[in-house]
C-alpha cells in the first residue's frame, strides 16, 4: 500500500487529467513564415514553431535522422539503479522498475525525446491513479502538445494551455536535483535554463524550407528537361491547311508546346519535318548540390556527423571519428534524460509511496548505459580492421561469426 505521507501527496490538480486542445496542422510554409516562427520561439512563444516542427518531420531526411538520434539512446542497455546497496534501497528500485516497465514504454519515450529534439523541450502531463497490481500510486504519462506551451522571457516561468485556460507548470529549468521541481503534475524535459533554444526548428527551419523549395524547383526543371520542345518545320510555300494540320497534330505530342518554323521563305521547295529540341543547360546541378549540402546540415545537427553522406571510401579512421562524435551526443542525451526523469518523475513516485521528504536517499535513477555502446563501437571497428588487414595479407577467416559473438556483436551476411 502507498506510504501515508502527510507532508506531501499529489494535489488535486495532479489527480485530474487536464484536457488538451486539438493541434493545428499547416502544410504550406514560406521563408517569411519560418523566420516569424523562429522569432516567436526565441521569445518563448512556441505555438508557430511547434506547428513548424510537425511539418518538418514530414521530410524524410529529418525524420530518419531524428529517429536515429532517438533510437541511439533507447537501444542502450537500461536499468533502474538503486540509490544505494541497502535492502530497502534495492526494494524501492525494483518496485519503480516494475512501474517503468508497465507505464514508460519505448513508444512513450520515443514521443518525449522526438518532441525534445524538435522543439527544444518536451512537456508531459502526469495523471495519478492507484495501480492494484503494483499496489502503488502511480502516474501515467501524456505528451502535451508543444503548440500550447509558453515561457515568460522575464520570469522564466513555463505555462501550459488546456481547454480551461493557461496553467502554471511551476518548474524552473536549470536547477538540477531541486526538490522545488517536484510538482507531481509535470515533466519538463529540456537541457538547462535556455534549452528550448536548441530546437531543431530554430537551427534547421531555414535549411528545411530552402531544401523544400530546391526540391520543387528541381522537379519543375526535370519536367521541362524530360519534355522536349517540338519544332515543326514546314515549307513556307505549302498550303496553309497542310501546315496547320501538321502543327495541330504536333502540339498534342508534348506538354511543352510546339513552334512552327517555315523553311525556304525566299524560295521554292522545302519539306515537312518534326524536330525535338531538348534543354541542354546544366542548371539542375545547382539544385543537387544545394540539397546535398542541406542534407549534411541535417545529419550534423541530429547526429553530430555526416558519416552517411561524406565518407565514400573504407576509411576506418574517419568512421571512428564520426562514431565518437555520435557517441558524445548519445551520452549527453542520456545524462539529461536520466536527471530529469529522476527529479521530476521518480522522485514524486518515491515521495508518495515510500519515503519522507526529509530522507530522499531512496530515489533510484534510470540509467541508459552509454559506456557499453562505446565498447560495442570500438569492438566493431577493431574486428573489421583486423579482418581487413588479414585479408589484405592473403588470409581468410572462416569463423567470423564466432569471433563476433565472443565480442557481443551480432552480424549477418547480406543477401546478394
């Protein structure tokens, strides 16, 4: 049964699920609208930038890089680490781990993390109920649409808009391990006081719209290149009816139209003929190069490297450097998420179910083990380098899968 803690329990607001407002969707964006949304975002008004973030995730490049960044963290080994080695600390960690497994699924965390990276913050509503199976008071997690969140740039206070109006969140960012952040109602995931300024919309908004415009322009150019213009050659002295008949027939052969070109205007003779004129300019290369450059910007923002776009050869040194940069981002993400989840979620659960506020050493910490990921990346590079070196010197390794298994690496051969 829950611990009877008279000093702190979730207030009535924490027990009631606030009603959200339907989100806005906007398909068409212009450069000026993106700039305006970014300016509002920097003042703490997130309505337009949140709508922009939703639209940006339609872009295949942004969506894949974002999902890779999130998956890099969620694929790490996870455990709920006890606050200490005592029997009571281990027991509390085990109970909280059961809660986490039941209520904080990979899908829930994916939504939270994607919103964080796109908007610079992620707000989650906690709705408390008693769980008969766990015999605990526990909160379910509901992602709050970032469109209905704002931050006062003078007081740095955050608010959320519900169907009943604006509601203070009462969490001050930048104060790690602050018990004043235990509201029992909200989780506000952001990296420090001005973490909202790290939003993808702020950094990639203009590159995204430039990329979108470049794609549209490129497609229009491709359409014109792929549909040659028809030149209808006719004898100048031919009957008007014959010339018009051929010209009208030719116009239906191309969406780009046709032009009549009279031949031998000053003399007799000439023949009827059709000639296809293709555009020979290389202007399409500017679109290709611009899109490639913007693709790299997207990859570098989310992954810290452009391994998939820049490394064209089998350079282990280059790959190793790129993997190290990605690893640094994964570790940084893990530390932020661990701290926020411990302080704003798990601390609340422990306070109501297990502990007195004067003794909070029972609070366990969720840990994504990024160091093991470093070992796997290093082992993979070492294994690949060793195999490559042996093959260069004329040796074949017949038990590659066995070696990989010993190093904890699962490999499979690609189908031809």
